[in-house]
C-alpha cells in the first residue's frame, strides 16, 4: 500500500502576483515530486488570499464602470482562483515529474465545500479582502448587506465570514483519482463555500480556512499524513518570551493542551492545530506535520518540524 498525504500549501508556495506565482510553483513542484519519488500518493490544497482578493477587486471595479456587467460574488471569485492556481500547479508539477521520468496525471478539481448557514462565523466576519474604499463606497457596501471595517488612516475594506467546512462535495471524485495514483489539486482556498438548499447548492459570501479544509480532505481520503506548510520550521510556544520553546514530536493531548492555553494565534497557528488534531483523532496511525517549505523532507523523517501523532 502506498502512503497517502494531503499537503496544504501556504502563501510562500504560491507567491502573490502572477509572475511570482510562476516562480514559486516551480520550486513547489520539486518538493511535490520528491514526495512522489518516496512513494506518496498526493492530494494538494492551497491558500488563495491574495489571488481571490485580486479577482474580487478586479471584477467589482470593472462592473462599476461597465453597467452591462454585474459584480462577482465571493463564491465565483473563489472558483476562479482555484482554476488559475490549479492551472499553474498542474503545469509545474507535470513538468517536474516528466523531467524525472515519472508519468503521472495531475488534475485540478473545482471543489465545493458545504458550510452550515447557522455557523456563528456568519455573525462575526473576520476575513478582510479587496482594496481600500472611501467612506461613501463603504456605505454602498453596507447597503448591499456586506460588512466593512475601517483601518485608521487607510480607509475601509470588505470583510467576510470564515465558516467551518462541513462536507466536501466532490470527495468521491478526489478519492477516485488518488486511487488511480494520480496527483490531485482540490479544495483550493478552503473550497468554494456553498449552502445546501434541498438539491441546490447556493454560493456563500464567505471564505473557508484552508487548513481546516485540508484536515477535512485528509480525513475524507483516509490519508496517513496531513502536511501543513507554513513560514516557520517549527511551531513555538511562549513565542518571544524567555521561556520560548520549539515543539518537536508531540502527542494529540499535548497539542490540545497548548491550544487550550492560548499559545497559538486565532488566524495563524490555531487552525493548523485544530485541523491536525481533528484529523488524527478520527483515524488510526495518522500523524500531522507542520513545518516550512524548505524543511519538508526532514520533517517527514521527524528530524525537524512539529509532528503531532
């Protein structure tokens, strides 16, 4: 049996602009190819914050000056970001694999993720996106039912909710591709958030935390390992204090204790630990690795990184 891993790519693996993304993906492809050479079946998910913000801003600004066009809802912007990030990842990974003599199809699945319409996150939006607006523009957004926040001295920005992922709609397709030993890119940006209305799926004005979606994906495909790539080699507790401590191999109970003690940022490390703990507790012989892009290989062999198991 092959080992199966879900990899959550952070901002550094993708860059921000289109040219940056091309360069970053070429480096990312080498890391993915290394894992495939080690015998892993790979499903990849990724962040999309800069990209979805760019798309949302561009389409809404376009609609303002062209009356025949309408503004694009967040769910559509999310789908677009999945498509073009997936396109670059497919190209880069395919090329790197072929250069190594490995023949493997790389596929992107536009992935919808069901969220609960009664999720408390809808009442307390937290994810800021798009350009800075004037007070007048912000007021127009409020009239549409959207939330905005003011950043002193800079202006107003749109803010959307970040509900928890409940169910991955295309999970069967993702599993079929993995079972066929193909590389799969799915749940990009946390997935396209949708709400169930009988047989209809309605796009939600929200974004899903990609680390939580990665954990849900890893659980759904019965992965052995959840890999979350971030900007640090190892997670620290008591960060910036005299008793700062790097976390190496820890248990699930230790991870839960650190979360309860408030060691991790709500919008940074906490979702990574939540995803890891939930994934490990819902199966046997599972582990999670949180480390930097550059240290992934050593992390898999538990030479570095923060390993939860």
